[in-house]
C-alpha cells in the first residue's frame, strides 16, 4: 500500500511539474496570439486596401472607355466641321452656301467660317483635354495594378494568421482546462 502511494505521489509530482511548465507556456502562447492579432489587423487593412484599389481600377476603366467613345465622336464631328470649312473656303462669293443653301455674301461667308473655326477649336480643345485625361487614367490604372499585385498575398496571409490564432487559442484553452483539472483533483490528492 505504501509503495502504491509513493508511486502515486511520484506520478502526481510529475503531473505538477508538467502543469507548472504549461502555465508558463500559456503566457508565452498568449503573447504569440497578441502578436498574431496585430499582424491580422495589418493584413485586414491590406485586404481592404486591395479591394478599394480594385474598385478604383474598375471605375478608372469605365471612365477610360467613356472618354475613348467621346473622343471618337469628337473626331468625327471635327472631321465634319473641317469638310464644311474646306467647302466654304472653295466656294466663290455670290454662290449658294454649301452649308445652309442660301445665297453666300462675303460677310455671311466670313461669319460662318468664323463660327465653324470656333466650333472646331472648341471640339479640338475638348479632344485634347480628354486625351490628357486618358493618359492620366491609364497611368493610374497601371499604378493601382502594381499596388494590387504587391497586396496579392494579403488574403493568404489573412488566412494564415487567422488559423494561427485559432490554433494557439485552442492550445491555451486545453492547457488552462488541464490546469483546472489538476487544481480540482491532483493537487488535493498530492497534499493527502
């Protein structure tokens, strides 16, 4: 009986040392969880930034397409105005106006030419402004693509840190429950 009790005492002492080792491990694991949570927040911010970049890219592409369409129609309108100017410049005074069909006086011809040139210049200015905007948008798209590529691993990292945190938390829980179990039974028995 004595030998049996001594053996049980040795086993309980071993269990006590294991439990105390685990207790020190718990605080270390909690530190790891805290660190992982900090990283997790950083990675979540990156994922949000990446989503925002994707949205910006989509908007930029839509704007790009709209500007290209607008420039195409501006180019056609400018070509049409150019033809009208050319045909007006070719007609002689006192002939019928090729634009409106009325008799063409010198003053009427000049005012119409002036009007057409102004309209053509306005459309040309708009065309050039759109072209500059297009270049700016394409640069923006390139930059957002580069940044999004840098953040490509963010979602994978997010998963990694989430898994790490859950594993560490599970480990901490199991260590704490083992400690509680020890407090309930083993400690009393060892004292006995």
